[in-house]
């Protein structure tokens, strides 16, 4: 065999082995789980295996590239039909592969409740989902997905997938009532699902904070990266302004937010097509989040809402400053979740029915409508339930005003 081809195969095996060691799922039959794992990985090209490995080992920092997976529309001939475990509905459908990859390498306790949130690709995922020869193929980079909390949710749970040692009882909010986290019991998926595999938890847990990415083009506080893409964003219409605050002092000058989404801090080095917002102050405070303009449902012609995605390793505490005398509401957003923080306005050209709904929501004081300013604190809460009583005591926060 040609030496070059042999080296490619050897490198691919090393990448697969490293991904096996990084698995998060649990099973009582490790030998069977490994067989299923290796069979699953045969559906990926060598370069896609390397993409997933880099994303997993870096904690999402090196996660720009997409990794198309094998189609899930057809069940292998050698697999006998098995009972549905009830955990993953329609496991043979296209979204199964992204779900499995997210559960394998990002969220061990991932359970998607369609009534609360949905697992959807983030806007910087360029591959997304395509149909080839009547089979649907999806990107399987686990860091190209988020759990989008449904805006209409009024009194439900956000299943924050965090370690039990980090449990907290956050304050309630208008859309979601948070409760203390309860870890779901482990399920031996290998008994139910033909392509699912599980294994013991790795002995070495991933680092709590991802390594800081290279910062060749990071700008001083208050300015974003000076790239050709940023120049395009700069001349576009601004939909918001963001400023950095360290306790009572503002850091740098306010920034205009433009384009489809702004990636802040560590995330700015890890995505395509974003307005990069990166400074030494952001990296020093291990900041990583995105503000995304997205219609709901995704792809519709409705007004574009603004969503906040937590791509970091610590929770974000967010509050919207009300214009009324009603006290501000504090929300806790766990890593990997995405929540709507501002409801888009219906344009004058929108149908009368849509504008009427908009007016009704205003009168009903929808939390996403009745506020015009957003406060984001990285890893630190404030108020009666936290050690810091006032928001001005927070050492790292961002304030956003929407146009």
C-alpha cells in the first residue's frame, strides 16, 4: 500500500480513537458500544472525523468547519427492527445524527422536549441539512447546534445540562420558570437503538474553560476586529448598540451591532460570517456569546427577533430594563442554550393582522417587547439571591440597547 494512503488511514484511526475516549454516554456493554461506535464512524470522511475531533478537544473553540455525517434515512440491512426507547423519537430520521453527536460529545444528559426547546443549527453552520439521492445529510459538528428555547414557553423548565456540583436555584422570569437541576437517569441506549452507542465517562473531564484562541487581530476595548467583513457590517444598518462595563466604569466606546449576528469574545475566532467583537478585555474575562437576528420560526418572513446564544462554559445572567415600575427580571442562561431577548418589530408593510398582533403583545407587556435594554453578566448573578446586590458590582457585563 502507498505510504501516503497508509498514513492517512493511520491518522484517521488515531482521530477515531481520541473521539472514543472523549465520549460521554454510559453503557454496561462497552465492547458492544465500541463496535457500534466504529461502525458509525465509518460513515464519516477522514477530514470530517478530524473536524469533529478538533471541535470536541477544543471545547468548541476550533469549530469553524462543518462535518457532514452519514444519512440516517435508511436502516442497515443487518439491523433488526427494535423497540423505540422513547428517548429519541423517530431515531431513523435526519436530525438523529446531529442529536447523537451532541449527546456523545457535548451534552451527556441531552433530552429535547419539543414543548420547551428545539435542537437547531446555528446561523454560521454553512452545510446545514441537504438532501442527496433521497437521503438527508446533516452537519454533525456538535458545536454548530444550540438548544433554542421556544419564545412561547411560559412556565416550563430549562434543563441546564451542568454538573450537580454547580446546581443553583435561579430566579423565575416571564417566559421560563427555572428550577433546580435534576439529572436524568442514564439509559442504556445500546439495547434500543441500532446506531447509538454509549460508554463510561472519560476519566479526565474536559477543562472548565476552553483554551484561549489566537488573537492576532484583536482590537483595543470598545472596537471590533478590523477585517473586510467588519467593514461591510460597519456600513450596514445598525440594529443595536453594545457597551462593556466593569462595575461602575465603562470599558472603551459603545459598538454598533450590524449584520445577521455578532460574535463576542472567544466565539469571534470560531465562526464564519459574523460581526467579530473581540478585545483583550473580552478574552481576559473568558467571554463567549452571540447576539443573533433570526425570525421565528426560522426561515419565515416574519420580523427578525434578537436571540442570545451562550457559547461559553459559564452561565449568562441576563436582565431587561423595564420602562414601567415593574422590577427587572433576572434570567440564567446555561451554556449551549439560545433564548430570545428582543422581539422584532412588524414593519409598516406587514399585513394588518400581523401589526394588530404586535400591538396586542405590547399591550400585554410581553417581556421581549416591553423592554428596550439588555444587561448580560458573564458568570455572575446579582440581586437578593446572589452575593452581589447591585448590577454595578458585576466585574464583567455588557449592556445592549436595541434600535
